[in-house]
């Protein structure tokens, strides 16, 4: 009797739950059907918050997209650049208002946005920037405006650049975990957090070099915009002169000190709106929903393949991951499509699996035999990111792209003493060959095994350098001297022959069209974004989890990422940048 009661209760609960789901689904469909198209009314001011982060490819929230929420789609970086370009000729947009706080984008991404704003100003329309507290990166973007204002009690961070690495050697020693590290390249510093307690001299040299290049580019851009020489700006930072908002005004970093209501009044006067009327501020994401960008036309196509994130073996449909099988499919599809006349590979990656990098390099090399391949580098195109780039006909980078890092490493962990002394766990077993258990964490490697692994790492490093020699048409000795795992700025990479030109994705597309000898073409993008319904039905738990972790950990999220990266290193030789630098 109890069984039937339990069964009927469960059945009733299932029916009620199913009914509720059906009602919710009907409501969602009803709202989706009844929604009105997003439009932009006249006299609008395009509003961009500098803290808005843009991935290389657009990100779609499937539920919000199905409901028709105007903020359901975050445009990709190039899409954002094109939206700013479109606004310059849009009669409904009178200017741009930059709401300045933080900056959600890296250096090269910020450079592309900033250049787009500078081009927008040539249309004769205004760009007004205002913030309460501006970070250095946010101020760099704001400095492109024709007027920059700051809250009277706010401030600007203008103290120069610094970077800091976290070292875990002492932690591993306390835990009695022994990392067994194999690497090639005296500057290959990705393993330093596990084998050192501080930066090696080689790493300090390379970091000083590229950090100085990034800082020089930063000061040069601000100096040109604010009509100040870089020596003066250096003095501001070295003397810590920008302590308060009044200092920023005194030293000409801003044009005025205003409160928000005063800024709104000034924007009204710029658009001839009466004081008692509301401003038509057009949020950037709303503008993205309202505007259909022209991807070109004609029978010819140029394929843009976005490669962002860690390079891994196998297949994955996650965004911001470069999985070898998925990218082989996309590259091959573009290669075999006779209407695709050229391929532009947009790389924003610090690297990853050396094997996966080689596999992707091979497929791109096959494509290059039948049509031009051009690379556009984003914030990073280093180590494995450079591996997949080096074969291109032409390589573009921004001055503040971090690239190079031509080197490889592998890590194994001997956890015998950790298990035995900390957990009381021991291991024993049998094997049919001397090296059958090579790679186990339950014992240390012997000298012969270490030699096996180092030989393998050396071989991969030699292959990496040979790819660069062939792709860049450089002497082997020259490549060896600029390799060694050393990270270079885009400016230095141009000087050394690792890249061909300074520019962004737009310049790379123009170059691809010239190489393919096509004047009219349609841009097609890979990986293809799934339709809204498919994304709605797909499990998005991983994305939600990542967002929650980032929110909960706050400033400690970067440390969490470092630990997570270490977790995935063993078992595969890596061609990877030494974590992500932030300033």
C-alpha cells in the first residue's frame, strides 16, 4: 500500500512539474512571438561602458535571445569596432558617450576599440568621456575622446605598469610534492612558479623589455591625444603627481571636473535637447540589436576563423577554446569551399597543447597551398598561439600584442611522499616492461626516464623552431636566438621579423582581399554560432558556474585560474605563455 502511495505522489508531482514547464514554455514562446523589433530613434547618443568586455566572437545568452532581450548578444570585438564605424554614418547617432570606470579588454583589444573611436571622430561627431574613478586601461580608451571629464571627488590611476607572478614552490615543498619539470628555452618561464621562489634573471629581463614596450605605447597614445610629450607623462607617474581629481585637471589629463547631472546637461546642449527633456542614450548592446551590419556581397567569400583561448586536443563546442578537431573541421571547410578566396585567422591565445598546435598548423599549411592565409593577432599570440600563426602569408599584430614565446615544456608530479607522509597511502604493483608505469605520480622518475622525456621535449622544440624558420623565411640561427621561450611585444616582433605589419583585423581583411585579388567579397565567420533554439536547449551550466566562481572569488580569481592551469598541464607537452599578464 505504501508503494502505491509513494508512486501516486511521485506521478502527481511529475504531472504538476510538467504542466508548469509547459506553461512557462508557452509564456516564453508568446513573449518571443510578440516582441517588437529594436529600433534607434533620432538624436541618439551611443553609450559605451568601458568595462564591457568583448570576446573575439560574439557571445549569445540563449534564454535572453529567445525572449528577445536586447542585451542577449554581446558583440565580438571586431563586431564592436564595426558598430562604432557604422555609428559614424548613422544619422540617428549624434555622438558617443563613454562611461568610464574599468576596462574589460586586453591591451590589443583596447587598441582596436580606441582606433575605432579615433576614426569615428573624423566624422565630425563628438566623443565625450566621463567617469568617477578611471583605471589606467580605461583612461587609455577615454583619452581618445575629444572631451574627458572626471568627477570632482574622483580620480585617475596613473602610476605606471607593474606585473606580479605567484610562486608555489614553497607550498609544494610543504606538501612534499615534487614537480619534475622539462623545458626548452632559457626564457620559457611558464614553469617558474613551480620550480622557483622568485623570477629568474632571464624572466625579469624579458618582462622588463615587453612591459616597457607596452608602457611606451600607452604613453605615446595618451600623449598624442592630450598633446603632452611622453617625458612629461613619465614624470607624472614617477612623481605620483595624479593623486586627486584636481591634479588630473591641473596636469591636463582631463578637460573638466563635473558631476553626472552636469555631464547630462552638457550632452543635452550638444544634441539640442531642452533641459526638461530626456536624453536619448542608446546602450551599446541595444544598438547592436538594432543594427544589421553589412558583411559584404558577391559570390566570393573571405573566411574569418576566430581562435581564442587555450589550445587543446580533441573536440569541444565551448566558446573561447581552440580544440584541434573542431578547428581542423572549420579550416578544412574553408579550404575546400571554392568560393572562399582567402582565410583570415584571428588569434588570441597564449598557447596550450603542443600536439594540438602542430595538428592545427598542418591544416592551415594545407590551406595556404590553395589560397592566401593571413593572421591577425589579438592580445596574445604566443607559444602555441604563435605556432599556429607562423605559416601565414602575412601576419598582423598590434604594437601591444604579446607574441613569440617559442618554447615548450612538460611537467610531471612525484606525489609519493605526499601520499605516504600526509595521507598514509602507499602504492605497490607489477608491470610487464621496465617503463610500463612511466608517468605515474606514485614514484619519482629515474634518470633514464627523465632523459626520455627531455629528449621528447627537445624534439618538439626543434620542430617548433623549424616551423618558424620555414614560415617566416628566417635563418635557423636567427630563430634560435629570438626563440628560447622569450615573449615579445608586437613592436619588437615586427623588428625581429616574427610579424609583418602593425594593424588589426580590418587591415588583415583588406590584405587578404588584395592577396586573393578580389574587390568584392562576403565575410563568413567560424566557428559557426549555433541558432538560438539549439543554444537554449544546450546545457549552459559550465558558463553559469564560471560566472559564479568569478563573482565569488573577486580579486582572487586570477590565482584560481593559475592553479587550474597547473592542474591541466601534466600528461601533455605544452607550448604555452607563462600565464596571463594583467596590469
